[in-house]
């Protein structure tokens, strides 16, 4: 009987230990399964409205989506919660007064975050610094709820349903908007007349608004799109560079497209297309090379080039790319100074006696950041200038050499330090700046 009782006590003790050990895990799993973010939507009169798009992002990536009212289970961390417009209701603010469409939140290991988005009824969306996409039929009939994708450099960064405002955009950057078809609504053209579905726009600080027009039957109007690569080209004055202009057939377009640089006109810059006119095969792509030549008299600066392709009838499409012009012929100047010492040989003095006179003329080598030799020369306290350098390169490495048994003397001239106190021989120097090296004398 006693042994049986002891066995039961031992089993109970083991169960208590296991329960204690796994209690945190069980508790955490139970908590993780419970929603910790709730989002509801109301109009500005306090009435609950439902079915509005809700998006949760983290680090610029969408991690959760749904329609209000909605609850999410999120790991601890920082997030952004955004909502979409629909029909005649447009986002106004959050219940805490925040007017930014994406509301920042912090999820902790305990507690629940609840948000309420407030909407107002307007005929048009309120001003926004983002990119707003609307949709309607070509006859003006209202159309909402069309799926739209926002891309940058070919990667999807956000999606939503019209009317949709994409707020996670940066002014000055280019984005591509792609509206989708659904049931009996087929994309026909944009309100500016462009029939290419993929619309590339540049975000601005005051906002961009686009309207996609739809028909009730598929459209097969032949068209083309135009693009330029690279998106940015940096050239020095007195040099030239090239862009590749691509013309892509849309809906089997196979007619001639003439190319031109429509803006801006930059003094000292010439643009040449080769060929000046291209014809894409139906469903294919054809390219032309745009050569930009920059004269030495051109003004440095950053320019937005507008390249236009003109096809048959009234078809005309443009794309933009960046041209950065820098002044050629950058310089770097190096100086050699000697640390005062009575042991300096007079042969190094140019205008005064040893010990107080100017430094020795020392050998310097200039390398680029890849380790390739660029130039070399001798510098004293008056300096030596490396000229004609490529201003597009950020740094150059200046290497000061020692002089052993200089001029057959009984001493060595050894590099000691730079003017910034560093003792590392290779030193990065920006174009247009100077570097001062100090040398010490060592007797044999």
C-alpha cells in the first residue's frame, strides 16, 4: 500500500513539473492564436460602414489584407495600417485624429490595438500626396472596385481597389499603374487618351490622379508602349553616352513609330536616334539607340529628358529619363611637408637653410578605388596637382613614397602622417580637395 501511494505521489509530481514547464508555451500559443489588431470603419456621422479594404504593412511590404470589420493576429513589432476608399465614401481620418491614411501602430506581446477609420461622402477624393487611381465607364457611368496594381522597377509594391490612393510613394520617383479587368468591365484607355494599360507616372508632392476608362466588351485597338534604359545617365562635359529606347507592340501594333527628344532643349547637348524611326513586329519589341553628346560648354546639372514616340493616326506616347551632367577635369592636389629637425640635408632646401626650409620633393602615386594606377608626380610644400581626373569617380587613393638614402646622403626621408593625423599611406581624397603629407628624417 505504501509503495502504491509513493508511486501515485511520484506521478503527480512529474505531472506538476511538466505543467509548470509547458505553461508559458501553452499560454503563448493561446495568445498568438488570438487577434491583437481590430479595424472598423464608420462614416463621419458615427454610423458603422462595412466592406472597406484594410491593408497591414511592415517595412514597406504588405503582410495582411481584409475588409472591414476585420481582425488580425500579428507578431510583436511595428506596422502600418491603411484603408481604401470605395464608392462615394473617402477616407477622412482615424478616430484619434490622425489624418495620414496609413496609421503607424506597435504590437506588443500583450494587449490589443483597435482602430477606427472615419469616412466622408464626397463627389471626388480629397487631395493627396500619393497616386490616386479612379475608374469609370467610357460613357461616364460610375465604376468602382476595379483591382489595380502599383509597381516600381517591375516589382509590385502595393495593390487595391478603385478608387484607390497609394500613399507609400516618393515624390520624384517613377511608378507603374496596372488596372485589371473584371467580369464585364474591360480596360479601354486612360482619361488622357493613352490606350496602353501599363501607365508610368512620376509621383509629386501635390499628388497624382489617374482615371482608367472601361467598356463592357474587350478592346483590341493596336497600340504601342515606349521605355528608356537606363533610367539615369551620368556624363562629364566633353563626353557622350547612350540610352536604349524600346518600342513594344500592344494589340498587334506593327506600324512605324518615329522618335524624338521633345524636351528640354539643353545648350551644348545634342541627341541622335539611330534609327530615327522603328517598326515593331506584331506582339514584339524593337529598339533604337539614343546617343547624347555633351559639349565642354554645357552647364552641369540634372535634367529630365522627355522622349516621344509618334505612331499612326493620333497615337503618341512618351517616357522620361534622367541626364546628369558634371564638369570634367577634376583635380586633386598633394603637398609634402617635413617635420622640423636640425638633421635635414640642405639639398632639400629650396629657398632657405636646412631645418627650417620647405619640405622635400617626394614621389606620390594616384590610384582609383579599384586599385588601378592613374597618375604620379613629385610634390613639395608648394604642392603638385593631378589634373584631368574623372569627376564621376568618388575617391582616389594617394600613396606617398619614402626616400631611402636620399640623394646618396646618410639619411632616409620617411612618411610619418597626413594632415588629419592618420598614418595609413593610402588615403581616400575627394575630387577638388587637397591632401598634406608630413615626412620625418631618419639618420643612418
